[in-house]
């Protein structure tokens, strides 16, 4: 499919895409890692792990832990994040206008995120945009995290739209790769990484600091 072909559905990652919050996740991860005496490489952590299911991030450090223990460890980190980010929740620039435009044109939208349900609630309910989305898909529903394509394929199926007709908005290489594996075009938001980080992905049709810069993107004309 050509890059400029108008999308028939939109799929949004959440962290670093709907909101610019990755530094708060990094702060929480750093505190969590240090609390368990584990090394933490802040410079590379988000780029390597963003979009992965949290159990896949934590699991290798605790190979003997069962699912319940991994859930407990994950919630420790997520609680730290929610406590610090809650006062700062704000939509990324231009997002409300894009959501309004898609709704006017009858273009369905979904969220495909590795975030825990409580984190999803923090963002979508604080911003009062949950009802904008036809579906929300996450690993908590039994899907594999990114870079597997499961979240995005499930979102397309639930919306009744072919994968190639979807555009995915992402901020992380794992998410862009998941979109590629799903056969979907992607737009990379540069809240976490520079444009060069996405240069090797053939499905990336645009990069932008926020959604404002995408107002004239042909694929989002919905014509």
C-alpha cells in the first residue's frame, strides 16, 4: 500500500504517544531496579523495552518467580510510576484535533498498549478519551507484547478493518516493528528517540514531535 493512501483505522500506542510520559516510567524503573540491587542502564532501557509486556522485562531477573510473584513485582514498579505521573497527565500536542477529525470522518480508533489496566485508566480516564476508542488491547488480555504483532492485529480485527488499512502511532522501535509484522504503516512520534532510530523501518511513513505536525499528512486526510 502506498504511504499516502488514506487510513481506514487508527491504532495508538499509549505511553510516549498519547502522552509524553516515558521519563516518569524511567524514573520508576530506576528506583525499582536499584531497590532490588539490579543494574540499570537508563540511556538504553526505554529503547530496548518499550512496548514489551512487563513480565517479559522483569521475568529474566527472577527466573524462579511464578506468575503471581511477577505480578506483585510489576505492580511495585507501576505504583511508583502512577504516583509520580498522576499530576502531570496531558495529551500530546495535536492529539485532540486528530481524534476529532477521525470521528468526523467515521474512522475507528483503537489503543494497543503494553500498559497495565490501572495505567490505561490513569491516562485515558484522566484525559476523558476512553470512549473515543472502539477497543483497547493489552497483554493483560492474554496477548503477547511488542514486537509481536498480536496487539495490533487484534485491534484491527475488533474494528473490522484489514491490517493494511490501519496506521499505527508509536514512539518505540518495538512498536514500529510490531506494526511492520502486522503489515501496517506506522508514524513514529519522537518523544523518546530521534528520527534516526526509525530509519531502518520500511513501514514508517512519517516522524513527528507531536500530532500537530501531522495535520497535512495525506494518509490522515481520510478522503
